[in-house]
C-alpha cells in the first residue's frame, strides 16, 4: 500500500504546503464524493459521480489503484485504476467497457497494464499541480507491481474547435508539435504520458466529439 508525504507549491504564491498521498478506503466516501461535486458541478449529471458500490469495488478488487491526496486535513483529489491485459492497442474500446462502467469487476491481477479509471482534483487546489502528483504516484504503483505500463483515455475538449480542419489524429499531432493547445492532452503530456491513438466513441463528450485519446506511460524498468 502507498503512503507518502511531500511538499507541493502554489503556482501563484510559490509557497510550499504539505500533502499526503495514500490509498483511500470506503470510509473516505463522503470526502471523495465532495471532491467530485466540486470538480464536476451541474449540469454534469450527478449519477456519474462515484457511488458507494463503485468505491467498495475499487477498495475490494484493487486497493493499490485507489489513491487520494490530502491537504489541510481533507481529501482534495483522487485517482483510480485497475489492471487489464491488453495485447493489441488497435482493438478499440470505450471507457465503460474497459472500466466496467467504473465498477472494475473485470480487474485482472495477471494483466500487463494499469488502466486509469478516473482522476479528479478540487478546483480550489488545482494551482498546486496535484494532478501530476497523483499521476506520478500511479506510475510508482506500475513500477512496484512490475507492470508494463500505465494506459488511459483522455478527453480532447478543444477538438470541436478544429474538427472542420483536422482529423482527430492530425489534431493530436498539432498538440504534440505545440501549435495547438488542449487542456487535457497538454496536461497529460506534461505528466509524462505519450499518445497511442484516438478512439472513436470512447465516451459521451460533446467538446471532444466523443473521441478519447489513448495515452500511455511505459515502465522504464521493463523492456
């Protein structure tokens, strides 16, 4: 199980603050839900927030992949994953299919890939770079469990602005080359992830035109 203390810095004030990354439990449900409510307010559908059964499954099936980050004595972010076995990246899937709609009953301890289910940070704490801290912590889980890589599908929220000009792949290439900005893809690039390929109908997302971009981080200790 993971537990670590570190200092994080506010990007505006440059002041350090103590943070703790640890595994969450079912007892943390109320705080985890509070983070989701802050991060995804209406009109985001409330039925897509974590429910008790999903949290119970995360803790029961893969507690190592259930991470949260604490500051000021409360949970201000979380990240969840499961292990799957993927041999062919060309075999497309949706978020619902690969994560069992967030219930992760398809978690496979014998798999080769840690797949990201969700990452979430309270808006009032996003200036501390907690998303990257959580991502780095999940990379450490990959190394600890000797998995091949971390993989996940990210939104492409700025794609709708360019769809009349670029294909999804061309849009991704533009972000990688630096002449197009996308808040999610750019964040994941900064966090060490590299693109695999866009997936059509990955999730219902009007801004991304329902596309998701598979992005991976390969375990540097495995070839």
